[in-house]
């Protein structure tokens, strides 16, 4: 291990930032994939994997990804909720991995709502 | 860099480890692999979470779901429901006393939400055996800051301004200590971290070391930089903390690998190295001079401190010794500034370093409260807040009686002082002290004489025996207390206790003897009537002192409900119970040894105690 | 040889004795009134190392029945290591004597210190007895 | 200098002076029980607690180790608070050690007669350890042996040696016993090992002593084995007290090389180890002494002041003196040690003179050969000494005496009356044989001389030259040459000295002419001789291509002469020609 320089401190903390964001439960955007039995049957795991991949590919640090149970609208699964800090959560329905990718790029990263896939804004919150 | 969707923070503090938290960890990893979730979820072992009474603990992040009192058999359910399906498992969550609904999120549990974390800032967040975790949480940035942009004097002024005072007990202003040590001319100086935490039931320092060893190391380095001419640092850890020793050694090793310890740190002229020394388990070695003689390889006995250790300490060289918690507080002060730190707490330290208590203090909350564990609170918080909010009140709805602060030589604080703000001066005023942060809560079932005896027995046994007042005096006090609790007390004993206590306080060589009588003095002050009950009426109001109790058998209950079962007779070691099967039994008071076995074995509630 | 001649015959022994040990030892034997062999004819050398092999051969040639070399004990040589050289030479001489048809037992090397008068006495007597058993040395030209 | 105020008196003291010393200079008494100027103040008895007043704040400190640093400090040594503290402290001590004089006296001087405490650890002993730590401190700080220490915590604290055993690191300096205020520490008198005569001979000693009162020169010396300074580097007290600064710890035994022309070996003798003869019980039975030990006992500067006493201090009723222990004995030494008969007679005379004891002499032959000796023997016979001619077989200890006192039973055959006898004695003196020194063989080698069969050094000639050796310039005298008494030793030594002086006065030494010489013409330059010479006297002359012998180095052994294949080397006095002629001559008859 080479001797640490001042800059290296930043590098290391940058590298670990995503992990820390998850541990602190913070993050600018929170994506919830609904993974009830219905969701999983409809392909929620694929959606989840897409989001995980996207986070890694784009090297995003401040997005946290979480799961929840059935949202009650089983017919429109797979579903996901995107909640940008300080804004109302948005629910997306009938997702596939293409759609998930687009939602990630547009809404999660840029903050632009993808109206085509959205079900509603401001639904119940997970608590 | 692999990123995980989920982080499972398994508490690996000593409390949880002894409750098999490593088995929980293994079970989690096994289950995760079974569900092929290993790419999504990472299991991390952390230092002590603080809520030791609820261990073993797992916190699932990012949701912040707090699972408590886990068993290995709970794990498959937890993994399948929460990790796979995203449904947090209610039955494994924390339920506040007297309530039914669980609180899923850690941040909403009062035990956690009412705390302010400075010393414990990284608790439950990092893997203590991984330096990268510490750095990712801003670690060693304070060191970089002082080395790059601050002169030693600036660092010193910052610490002085912050109002930080020693967290080990005495509350000596840290800045002044550093300044004095810096002023003494010497080519060789030492810094020492006192991690010989010996108070029974107190484990603040252990928790910090086990959970965040690098913060201590960083604090020591900043101190060494400020004081200058420091050739080495020592960390004195008691042998009973093997995990702490291990984590310190790992941390030092990793810091050396990164070049954070050693020569030319960050390519500056600053050199520093740290050695770990293990204490052999003598309580008195927590005293600074005894600790230093112990490091030197001599029997750990204190010496007079008329010449301070900052002038002549380890190997007669100027030595700056601070407690673990004190050192840990240093990096945040540097990073966030003295103003931030002094905004927390009481009083004003701008002119008088002794004028206030700043920052936070970690307490280990124990005794008859619902939530026991480690709490960090801002100075000036009331005892009521700590005991009733964070601690969740008295167990089983009993009545609060007193709280003892400051370890075995601290004093007892009665109920009428419950609104006392917790800071150095206020605690001293009522006859107790901050100490290293022990806090033992007592309810109506505790006998104050017995409690005072318990703590005095501890200090008496741990007295090194060097000076007469502590060696002989505490033993005489204990003898008197033994007499009182066994019904042989005389009225004049109370005055004798007071006289002896005062002499011991005034004339002992070190703080151990000087504070040993505190439990007795404060109980005499606030609970004198209990002593008098023991001495005059030969009664123990809390029914604790067995020698003062009378065991009788309720004959009616014995015959009618228990049909004279004779179990008590069979078990009585003194053969004091007379009676035949199916007939009423009774106790021969002359023979009764007051052991209480009959009370414990009687299934029909027929034994009466008075 | 007739029996009478046998009786009257006594061997002739030439002894080279080192000045510091054996010669003094012989002197001590005399002073101590010890009986030693009268057949010994002593030649004093400063060191047993002075004994040239030719002296031994010459002695046999001139009619000696036995030759004895006496020196200091190994390690006690007055000249530190002269007797080591003697030791080597005697080994060599014994092989040579055998080739000449002379019984090597007729040559003796003995370490006798200055204080060992008795050893000198009984060694010479013993040597004389041995030579008696071997009989006179008969060399053909 | 700073000014402090003690009990109202202004006192000027140097900075860093302790309060105890400052008070002492003002004539104010402060009680102490663990304080000594010899070491760093320990500060554990706390009796010296005093109040110091700084502005409005009053603090209690211990006077023994509080350094005065600030001007105008007020000190109260006897305020009511202080009196109360001292009283309680001494009561605590008195309740535990009620009978120790120093505690009792201190209590009395502080006005305490009876303690109000009851100690469960009460120790009635008058010499109980009061844990003042003086012994531990002196051992660590002054002696620097650091052998004593405290063990256990709290009330169980005690002073111990490592592992609570007598430890070899302890140099038995006695400092701890010296400072112990209660007499708790006692130095166990170490029974002398009687085999080690020298130690016993010098008796119990301090680190600085005059070896014996008759020592020459009669000056004190430091005994390295018991001096604390040389053992541990501590102490050094003597040098601070020696005004002429005559003490030099650095002085050490050293080897000095001196070039001399002649040497007289007078290395003396040793006595036979009596322990190899268990039948006499030496070292096992009390009151069996060697003659040297007895001689020491008779000496007025000896352990008994010249009185003849048994081990238990009583006067012996009967004393036996046994001759020829190891001398005239086929198992040990065949020779006679020559001196025993006469000193044994002297012993008998002195025992008769100083006690009422019966004296028995067990002898083989009485050898009173010197001038006046026979007369002395006759006188002894008249004094009534019992002479028993016979060798003692065994000495046994018997416990069945009428007074219960054990006695020694000596069994021997009296050859004069032809009877086996058993004689009861209280004390037996053995006359051990004189032996050559144990390292005589090493000395012999160094000087290239010889030993006789009895291992004494061998003289050049037993009759004609009993003082010189085979090596020129090396002479012998005294018992190194053989057992002899004082007049004989003096005579031999004087003769040797005279011989040496005569050589010195001559100014030159005649060398033996026996040398080897190379005849240049014959030398073929083979160099065989070069390596033979033990003295390196032969060198090769490069330009002539022949060997050359340095006459000064050559000792004339002739080894090279015998080895030269060309017969080019001749030995003066022992030429080939000469020796061959000798052979011819010898064999011509």
C-alpha cells in the first residue's frame, strides 16, 4: 500500500460514498421497487436489477434503492416509486427494463418526470 | 467499486458479540446466499450500536429498520420477508414499554432520537476493522486540515475555545492541559490515551474503541501535533477488552500501511507512532500516575501529583494523558470548529475554562431502567430526560429512587434532584461527579445502605493499598457498613462513618481514595432515614439486607392453599422449619439463617418477609 | 649356542636419553638406589629429537642388541615439540628395521620424566629381559 | 529563594524545597512515618498532611513531597482539620498494630491512647510490618537492587521478596533491616558453609573491611561481592563521607605484564578436601573442625575471641586431635605432610591452657624432628596429653549422653596396647594433608618445569640443587616444592633469593654453548629444517639460497641436526661425529 496523500483521502471517501449513503439512509432520490408476490411474478426482480445496474454504470452516489411489499395495484405490476428529496413521490406502473432505464435517466438523474409511465403523483408513503 | 442496494449493519460490540451476533451474521450471509441476494445485500459488522439491552441487533439500511433480540432461527424469515420481498418483519422490531405497536425505524426510537452523536458519530455506520470506512465518513480530514493549514498554536487555541474538558472524570480543560504540556521544555514528550475503563457497568470507551478506533488515533495525532516534540503515543487498554485491543492493533496497522502513522505523515515533517499497552486489570491503573508507572513496567500505584504529569509523567517526561472519549472529540472540533462545539452544552468558557460544560457526554445507562445501553447526550440535559425519555422510565412501573453517577466512587442523586442538568459543576455540587459516565438507576427495591456498601466494597477491593487512609480507612468503613446491614450497627456508627469519610476524602493520595467515600457520604446525606432504620429499628425498608429480615409462614395460606407441602422444610439449609406434611409449618427464628430459600421455593406464596 | 654361553651372555643396549627428562630420571633412579639394567649404555642428547635415525642403525651395526630412546612425555618437551619428531622417526625406523631383518621390538621409545626414576629402572630391566628372550642380534654382512 | 509562611512564621527557602524541610529549618515538627531523606518521599502515611492557603482556597497536601514554588504561600501545620486527620490516621494504624512501639509513640504524641476503630486485621506483634514502604524504597532507590516489593492490593498488601522466596538477586546488604522502623525485617544469619574456609576465615564482614586484624597492609578494602555500589550501582554513601576522596569504585583487579629475568615460584599449597572422607564427618557433624578453622578459633581476633568453644557455645569436655588425615595414606597421599605433628602438639598445649578439657592425640608416628621439637613433645607428655598411637577409623555422633547433649564417638585401634578403643569427645580437630595447588599442572606448563610424582614442583636435583628447576632462571621455594614447615620454607626461599641475586649482581648470564650451526658449504637449501625449529631460529637466506641459524634464538635441542639430509647442520657439543664415536666406544667393549 503506497503512502497516503491528502488527495487520496477524498478519493477513498468518494469511492465509499455510495455505501455510506445507503448506510445513512440519506440520498437525494429514493427508488422503491414494489416486490410483493404479484410484483415478483410480474418481473419486479428484473426491474430491480436494472436499477442496480444503472446505479453502478452511471456511478451514482446519492440514490438509494429499496423495496416494499405489494402496493395494492397488482394488475399494473411491476411498479416502482421514485421520490426525489423534498418532492412528492411518483408511482410508475407496467414497467419493463427499458422503461426502468428511461425513468432512471430522466427522473432519477435529471429530475424530469416521465409522464408516459407514471400512474400518479403523491401516493401514500412508506412508513 | 461494487455497490449494494442493502446494507445490513450487524452490531459487533462486546455486548452483542456475547449474545452471539457473529452467529447471526453467519446465518444472514447463508440465507442471503440461499436467496441469491449476495449481489444486492452486504452484511457489515459494526462497533457497538449502544442499545445493548436489545442485542443482538441488526439495522437494515437504507430503510433504517431496527431489528432487536434476534435469534438465529429468526434469520430465514427476516431475509425472505424483508430482503427478498421488501416487507419489514414487525415481530422482530422494538416495542416501547407499555405500548403495543412496534417502531420500525431506528431513528424514531426515543432511545436513539434523543441522542446527539459527536463521540459516537460513526457508531453503527462503519466497519471498525476497515480504515476506508472511516475515511469515507470524513476520517483523517481533521488531521489533514491541521497539518496543511493550521499551526500547532492555532490547533491549541481551537481546542481551548471549544471548551472541551476531560471526559475521564476530572473534567480538566483539555486545552489548558495541552498548553501546559507544550510549555514545558523537553525534547521528548508523550501522549497517552487512557482506555483503562474500570468502572463496573461503564463501557463508553470500549464501545468507542471497538466501533471507531481510528477516531481515537486521529485525535491523539492532532494532540501530538499541537503539543509538539511528542515522540510517541501510548494507548493503555485494559486486558479485559480483548476486542478493543485487537481493533486498536488492526487500526494502527492499517494507518501505518496508509502512512498515516510513522514518519513524514502527508509528506510533512510531522512524525508520530502509537503503541498499545495492555493493563493487567487493576482499577487503580485508570488513575493517570498509576497508569504511567504501569506502562513503565512497575506495579501500578499512583504517586503524588504535586508535580503534574504534564511536567513529569511517563519516564519523567512531560506527558499529556487524555481519556478515549476526549481524544475522539478532537477531530470533529477541528473540522466543524470550536463555535459549533461550544454551542452544545452549558455555561460560558470564553473567559474561564472551568466556566462551563461543552459538547456531549456518553453515559452508560444501567440499572432499573427499561432501555439500558450507551447514550450520548448534550451537556446540560436533565437527569429526567436521560432516565425517562431515553431510558424509557423505570422497569416494571416501579418508583424511581435514586441515580448514581460517575462510577463506583460517584454519589447518589435522589428523586428531588431529578431535574438537575447534567454537567461537571452541577453534579459535583450535589456530591456526585461526572466521572467517566456511569449511570446506575435505582428504584424503590434498592436499599441505599446496601448499594453504598456495594460500591464501597468495589473501591476497597480495588484500592492499591499504598496510602493509609484508603487502605485502612475504606476497610473500616466497609466493616461498619457490614455491621449496619447485618443488624449490628450502632447509632454512633453513622457519625463515625462521616468522620472517617471526610478524613479519607481529604487525605488520600489519589482520586480513588479521595472519592471512594462518595457513595456513603451522599446516601448519608439524602437517605439518612434509611440508615437510621437499619441502626435503630434493625429494619431494611427496601427489604434487601437479609440479616434484618424476618421470615414467617402464613399458616393459613400454608395449610389451606399449600396443604403443608413441606418443600420449604426440605430445602431449608438451617433446618429451621418445623412442621409435618398437610399441617402448618413455622420457622424457628433462632435457627433461621435468613437465606431466603423458603421464600423462593414456596409455590403457594405462604412465606412472609418483613 | 651352549647353555653356559647363554648364561654368561647379556644383551648390549644403547640408550639415547634426553637431557631434561629421561637422563635426569635415570639419575634419580641412581640417587634413589634403584636397580636398573646394567646392560644399558647411555648416550645423552639434549633432546630425543636429536637422535638421528642413522645413530640407531649404526648402533645395531656395531653390535647393539637393542636401542632405547628416552624422551619427555608428550606435551612436556623442554623444547616444546622435539619429542613429536622423535615419535615420527621411530615409527619410520621400525618399518625400516623390519625390512633389514631386525626385529622392531629391539627398538624402544619410552617417555620417562625427570621424576620417574622407578619407571626408568623397571623399563630398562624389562627391556633387558625382552632382549634376553629375543637372543643376540645376529646380523649377516 | 522564596518566602513562605508556616504557622505565622516567614521562612526563606530555596525553590523546590519540600514543606517538611522548610518546617524543619523553622523548628516546626511535622509527624512522619514513611519519610527518610535517603530516598524520594513516598508520601503514604499521610500524617504529614498540612493545609496550604492560596488566596481564599485551602488545600490539604502532604508536607513530605510538596515542593514549594510560589512566594507568599501560607501553610498551616496544626489546624483543627489537620489535627483531626492525623488523629484518625494514627487511630487507623493503632487499631491494626496496637503493640508496635513506633505506632504507639506516634499515637501518644498525637494525643491518642485508644483507637475508636476495631480492626479485623489486628496484629498483636510488636515487630509487625506497618507497610511504611521504607524497605522497598531503600532497596529500589538507594541500594538499587530493587528486590523488595509490595504484593497484593488494598488491605492484603504486604512486603515480599519475589515469589516470596530467598532470592539470589538479594545481595544481603541489610539496608532494609536497617531502615525498618519496627524491626520486622530480620537478616537471617547465613550459616557458613564450612568447606569454604576462606569465607569463614574472614568472618562476617561489611562491604568495607580490613580483611583480618593482622592484615598487611592494614587498610580497609571494598569487598566487591557485598558492596552495593559494585553490585547494583546504587548506594555510594561511603564516597560522600570520605573526605580525602580515597574511595575509587572504578579500581579493578587488572593484569599487568612485567618483564623479568628470573622467577621464584612460591605458589604454596592447599589442604586436602576433608569432605571426601565421610568417615570423619567433616561438614556433617558439628564440632568437627579442620586445623585451619581451629587455628582461627584460637586467634584472639577470631569469631570466639580465642576461646575454645563448641558450636552450642559450651566449653568442650574432651578434645581429640587426629593426625595424618590424607597424609601417609595409600588412598590419598603417601607422603608425610611434615607440619601436622608439631601444630597438633601446639593445639593440645593451648587447649590444655585455655580449657579444662582432656586432650587426645591420635597419631601414627610422632615426628618431632626439628630443633627443639622433641623437647616440646616431651613437655606435652608431662602436661598429661593422652597419646593414642593408631589411625582413627570413624567418628560418629551419639545422642545418648546422660545430659542429653550429643557427643562424638571416636573409634580407633590403639596399637600400643593392641586394643580397639572408643573414646567420647566433644570436639575433634582434623589435621588435613598438605597438597600441591589444584592448578600446579598449569603453572608447570607455563614455566616448562616438571612435577614429581606427588605433583609438587620438581627441583633440578634432589640433593645438590633443591631450589632451581630444569628451566634456567626459574626457582622454587616453600610448599610448592614439597610439604615443609616455616623454618625450612624460610631457608629455601632465602637460598633461592640469594641465588637469584648472585645472577643479578653478575650482570650477565652465561648461556649454554650447545647450539646448532649450518655449514654453508654443505647446505643444499632444501629448507626441511626451516619448519622444524620450535623457536623459529632457522631462516632461509634468499640471496645465498641456504638456511641460517640464529644463535641467540637456538636452544640447542638438535632436532634440525638430526633431520638435515645433507648433514649440513652440526650441533655443538653433540655433533654426529661425537655421538657416533660414543656409540662405537660404548659397543667396543
